[in-house]
């Protein structure tokens, strides 16, 4: 009978939230917003390129020879009769003052509006390159040789990374994609643990405040009520996540239909001839992004482990949020003080995640991915870098085992606290008292 009561509560929690308009809107709008954000970023990165015109004055004679304009960032004009008072009227965005010789360290770029970081870096890079070429020419290296060396070395090296397993088999590695998947997975679990954990806590507080819990507890045990609520809301989160995967896959597959067919075909057949047209640039970036995302990761492994750590992390923390909800009355400050010991490990896990993405094999990343308080977030940051290359099987197995054990431990603790706290009114509880309730003999 106890299992039936838990199922009834589970069904109620699940159906009440799934039928909610907020759930339906967030489920269908979030994937669309994600796709729009990704490909909108590509579109605006191509469309929003702003060329800055810079008048260059006081050229000692060699900068004009070696400084090259970039039509996508900065165009230099060495022949303009411009100064600090009239460069704007003459159609320039800035004026660059060049001191005599090559010994000077400080160069001034004056403008009405601040240049962007990439534009500033490009100007500085061109100045340094011009000085370098001038010094080489002074040592007897001719301009033709410098140009031929520059042409031969431009885009000469293209680095790819392959990783080998114990059997000697190698596969391509994409650090950028692994970084993106790891951070995205970690932040998604980080957010959902707060959202759904708080949802469990608010549900318990509302039932306690409205005295609904007294009615329910009269017909079932508090532990059954807690488990039904936690698993029911977990089902809501899992349903939403699976729908997100399906919708994102459909949108990613069909995104090419939004680009003209002739442009996509041209992009496939003539990738080297697309630099002039912005539509073609966008098409190429969409194709490259799509190929990297779909082909650059072991999605079956990543998604299956994400489901495990998503559910494991949620169940681990949701039981603690439920325990807190059972002892809160109506004081928001009381809730904040009790939530602090729970939220701090989640925040700390995100901090470890940020550092582990650059070094997924560091001791901090390894232990952070094993300890249950931080493993759901940190381990999902390491898995995209390779299993078993970066995450050995023993670390993955130990992490999963520890998380299951942690969930059972927090559920046991929360059940003991819930049994006393749900029927307690008017008295503030502390973590010390909650620990006493947990270890008190029934």
C-alpha cells in the first residue's frame, strides 16, 4: 500500500506541473531561443563587422610599406592631409601618430569613439610587424623575400589533436567543442538543481503553511509524501530535458532550410571561393558549426551520463531542500540561513567546473568529480574531454557509486527530519536540531 500512496503523490506532483502553462511555454521556447542565440551569433558576427578608417601621420618612411589594411577591421590611409582637428570631417574614425625611428614604445591612436579590442589589437600587431620587417630589411633581407616568406607562411600550420587509447586506436579531439559541452552541461545541471530543488522546497512549505500536509500525513507516512514529491518533480525535469533534446535535434537538422539552397550548395562545392559574399560566409559557418557539434562528440555517452548526473544531482539535493522546507514556517530569512549550507557546495562545484575545463585532469577536478556534493556538475565538465582518455573508468564508476550512495544517505537524513519538521509550527529549527532528529531513535 505504501508504494501505491507514493505513486499517487508522484502522479499528482507530475501532472500538476506538466499541465502548467509555464512548463509548456518554457519547454518549447527555450530550445528555439538556444538555436536562435547560436546561429544569431554567427549571423551577427558576419553582418556586424565594422571597418574603421584610420589616418596615419608622421610616417618615418617604412610603416606605409609594411602596415597592411584589413577590410574587415581597420583601413590605414597614409596620404591623408589630416590632423587632430579635422580627421572626423575628412571621414576618418581615428588618427594614428607614429614617432620617429623604431626605438619608441608608445604610439597614440586618437578617436572620438573607442575602438574595439580586436581593432586595437590589429593596429598594435601591424605596428610591431612593420617595425620587425624594417629591422630585417636593415640587416639585408629584401622586401621580395619578406613578402614571399609571409605568403608562404600564411595559414601554413593547421593543428589537429588526436588522442590514443590503450589499444593504440586514435580519434580526433576538439578541445573547443569539449569545453563548450562541458560548460553547457555543468551550468544546466547547476541551474536545474536550484530551480527544481527550490520547487520541492516551496511545495513542502506551501503544504505545511496551508495545513495540507497534516491531512496527507494522516493517510500516509511523511517519508512516502516526501519521496512522491521529489520523484514526481524529477519526472517533470526529465520530461522537459528529453523534450529539449528532441526539439534541439529537430531544429539543428532543419536549420539548413532557412539558408537559400543555392548558397548551401555553393558552400559545399566551393569552400575556397566564399570569402566575398556574406550569405556564403554565414552558410559556411552554419555548416561548420553543425558538423562540429554533431560529429565532434560521443553524444550517446554524453547524453546517457548527463541523464544520470542530472537525476543523481537533483535527487541528492532535492531531498535536502525538502528537509529544509519541512522545518520552515513563514520567515524568508529563516529559509535563507538554512539553505546556505546546501547552496554553498553547488556554487563551489561551479567554481571547480570553471577551472577544470582548462585542466580536466587536475587533482581538484578529479576529486570534485568524485565527491557527491560537487560531482554532478564537475564530472559533466570532464566527460566531454574523453572517456577513458581524460576520465578513467575507475573514476567514472567511483563517482557514480558515490553519488548513488550520497542520494540514499541524504534521502534517509531528509526522511528523518521531514517526519518531525512537517508537523512542527512556530519554532525555528537549526541544523544542530535537525541532526538530532535524524539520529534520534524512532
